[in-house]
C-alpha cells in the first residue's frame, strides 16, 4: 500500500515488524482535530511533492488549523521554542530530509499514536503537531526496536504562556 493509502486506511495502530517509531500524543482535548490536521498536512505534501517549498500555495493547500496557528507565532516564540517552524521550513524538511513513511495511526481518549517506518527526525516534523497548542510534555517519540522513549525539550515551550486560536 502507498503512504497515502496508509494515512487513509491504517487507523488501528498497525505496526511493521521492525524499524518503526511511534509518535505518542496524550492528554489533549482536541486530539481528533490535531491528528486530522497532521494527517491532512502529510497527505497534502505527498500529493504536491514537486511544488517548491517557497511557493505561497502551500498556505492554501495545508490545513488552516495548522497554517493559521503558525502565522500567530513571532520570532521570539521561535527563538525560545526551537521546535516551531514556518510552513516553508517544514515543507523544505519534508522535501529534503524526510527519513520516515507514515504506516498507521490510532486514536485514543485524549490522544493518538502515529506509527512511522524509519526515523521520524522529530525536530523537523513535530512543528505541525506542536503548533496546534500541544505541549511538548504531551508528546513522546518511541523507538520500538531500541525500546527507547525520547522526550522533546526546548528552552521554553510556547504553550506555557500562549494559546493559539
């Protein structure tokens, strides 16, 4: 199945035999919306891979639940919360350094898991989840092969002082 097919059809937390990571998000009230926005962002990227990361069309193509929040972030927010990126920076990362492939997802009460084959390289891709008012303390990356849990840290998580609308 293609990655686009996995996004749409693998929604029961299916896992490959090895070589995968789990992006685990918990304790958020709008989990379904955050997951759908992230799914739609990845799906949109896959459908428009050849569109330059600098093209302003990305702001119309991507879910507005992500784009509108990113537009509310200023340079100070990004200076202290190094896991926030502009749309073009994240799209650039998708085009140049994406080392993972969407495998499945699973909704939970007040959370979700995303299972990816490969290395999620979280610092470049977590922005589209984090910018949706998801505190970093509620996001964990789990390397299934090594049984290691990675917590995300930054100088100052913007969600401790600002809620984006």
